[in-house]
C-alpha cells in the first residue's frame, strides 16, 4: 500500500471518529477521562517502581509519594469518570482562560506592530470562550472534553487528508 494512501485512510478515520465524538460528546468525554485515569495509573505505577531504586531517603520518599498520588488520581478518574470529567473540564477551562489572558497581555505589548489585532482577537476569543464555559459550566462541563476531542480529530483528519493528497501529487517515483 502506498504511503499517501495510508495517510488518507488515517485522515478519513480521524474525521469519522471526530464526527462520532461530536455526536456523542458526553460518551467521548467519559472515554477521555477513563483513558486519562488509566494513564495516571500506569505513570503512577512506574513512578513508585522508580522510587524504590532511588538513592537517598528524601528522593525515594518523594518519588513514592508522588507515584501514589498519581495512582489515587487515576483510580478516582477510573472509578468516578463523571466527577473526573468535571474536574478535567475545569482544568481545561482554566487553561483556556490563562492562555487567553496571556495573549491579551502580549497583544498590548505588541501594540505598535501588525501583530496586535490578530493577537488581541485570539486572546479575546479564548477569554470569552472560558467565560462562556464558566457561565454554563453545569451543562458544558460534561460534554466539553468530548467536543474538544471531536474538533481536534476533525482538524487532524483534514490535515492528514491534505497531507495525503500533497504526497500523492508531489512524490517522485524511485529511479530504477
């Protein structure tokens, strides 16, 4: 199978899964939370195992305690995915707000350049989005992660599809 075709198939699958995630945002949010919990469990297990081989009591204790904390967070997400979804949605909202405010600050530092308006608009949109999520948090929190996952999968799929067609038209056949 040609390389460009592999990228095209991956792009189309990403678009399909993105549409599925957008159509089932709550289920996608719960899936994101469960996968995050599993990753915390695995990382925490490795952290605890690494702690046992650390030199020095302080490093060993800190490593094991951090690993156990990661395991507890992972268990919390896996056992209570709905509560974990709300926690992760709040974290994502805080990150969106922080990035928007940061871009607004940078925009005013760029006031005399041509980058002022794009940076200002970008920061304002993020800050307003965070405000919208906070204002509707009871409704938005459950589906936020699924919506973001769906949007990311759609844009990823579009990008991979474009890459596939670029590869198809700009690949030179190998010399014989």
